[in-house]
């Protein structure tokens, strides 16, 4: 799986490794993930002191996209990752029930 991280601020190598490791764990639900893109954006008009984390996962079929907003970029990433985890679990349960 190819992972790409974009942010308007500097991310340490340790945080980058944490993000990549967390994304790699999604392969337990779907081993056909080809690319994972993580985008961080600084605040919007409603919450100026916040960070928006967006995760885009490319798998055969539709592209999956989630986002979360928190004051800290790692908390925002973890919130978005939890949403993506739920999506993958639901899809895996659907595949299991059809067998």
C-alpha cells in the first residue's frame, strides 16, 4: 500500500510512522488497498483553531473518504481512522454474511 501525507505544517518522522502503521492495520479488513492519502488542513471558518484530517482510501470499486476535526492533528487523524475502520468492518461483515 502506498501512503501519502500532506499537511500545511511539519510532521515529525515519528508521527508519520505512527500514521503509516495505523493505516497499514486497515489491510486486515481488505488486503486490496492500493493507496491511502491523508490530508491535514488548518481550521475552517467555524473552528479556526482546529485541524481537519481527511483520509482517502483507494480500493477496487469506490474510493472511500472520511474526515474529522479536532484541536490536535493526531486526534483528528485518530477520529477519521476510527470512521474508516467502521466502514471496513461493515463491508467485511457484509461479505461474510453473503457466503
